[in-house]
C-alpha cells in the first residue's frame, strides 16, 4: 500500500506543483482541516494520518475507523508546511473518499441482513491498483473481503470450467493438485452441478446468477439428500438492494456483491486551509 501511495503522489506531482511553488511562500506553516460534506462510514483515516505524518505534517483527529459521519463533521486537523499539505491534498482526499464510500456501501448491506446468519462479501471487481484499499474498506464496513488475491484460495469459475468437460471434472482436478491447506470454491449454474460439487467435497459452492427460486430448489435438494452442511453455499451475480433479502431469507451462507467496489459512489470530503 505504501508503494501504491508513493506512485499516486509521484503521478500527481509530476515535475513539481507549479501552482503552489508560484503562489505559496516556501516554508509557510499553516493549519488545515478535512470536513465531511456527506453522510456515511469513515474508512482510511489511519492511512491518511500516516501519509501526512510521513511528510512532516502534524495530525489530530478523534474519530475511529468505522465511525458514522455526517455532513459538516470535522474529520481531521492538520498543521504543517503549506506546500506539503497542498501536494498531499488530492491523493489523501481521493483515498479517504473512495474508501469511505466502499465502507458505507458495505455497511448498508450488512445492516440489511443483520437478522440472518449470512455473510456479505466483496469480490475482486475492484478499481485497478487500489484493490488493497478497497478490501480494507470492505472490512471497515463490516463485510468480508473474500479473496485478497489469486493466491488466497482456489476459485474455479466458468473460464476454468471451459477447459474441462464439466464443473465436477474441474473440481476433482483441483482436489488432486492443490494442497489440503487451500479451500476450494467452485462456481456452478445448475442444480445438478451444485449437487455434484457438494457431494464431492467442494468447500464452497457458488450459485452464479441464480434467481431466488432456483437457489431455493438447490437448497431443498441438498437438504433432501442430507448434504446441505457439506459445503458453504454462496450466491452471487446481480444482487441488489431490492433482492438481497430474498436471498438472505433462504438460508445461504454468503452473499457476494461486486457492486460494493465496482460501482460504489465515493463520499464527498473537502480540505480547507485555515484563514
């Protein structure tokens, strides 16, 4: 994460902040503050503190990660070199706003299903290069990160299955070639494939793009065969605010949602120098 932030700063600065260098006196010390112009959940405040402090800016704040925030709330106070604060401003705000937006979305959906024994999870549909920040924010919002990267676990998706004859063949190949220490998840699209994969020891079976009625049929069949507890059942694909309760009520174990990171709105924050 430190290397990514370094790149962000270098990309923004280029060969120098010509505006600040032309207008702001060298060595001028100022106070500044970041204020929320939105409502939601705060995420990334510790990362932003470290960013400013590593560049010699003094930081004060009283809010913890995951705090509820409202329009007008003071998020952080700063004291330091004016040119440095202005150099860090946009990178700091972009990260803080993005992460708080992801955390707010995650928290919203987690709260919607809090009466059910189900876990809301993200996916790898994150913004390029800042996946670790998105995943961190999911956790702040109360959601599960799911995989952090390709090395976390085996997740057999449709393109992997396309290289085999059936989902079951792909599952059996994975079980034969992967250490016992790695969980194996497989994506399926039919009741028959779901039953085959549960019977054959998949740790997690993802029911992909199935309607609530189709998911119910799968769960009923697994109960009938007395194998429901053999695997965790995850649902994914197009789940929204309008449908998430329909899936939670069925008794699935995991609801994964790419929308938590691929289309979440950033919160709106503002940095102002003190007059």
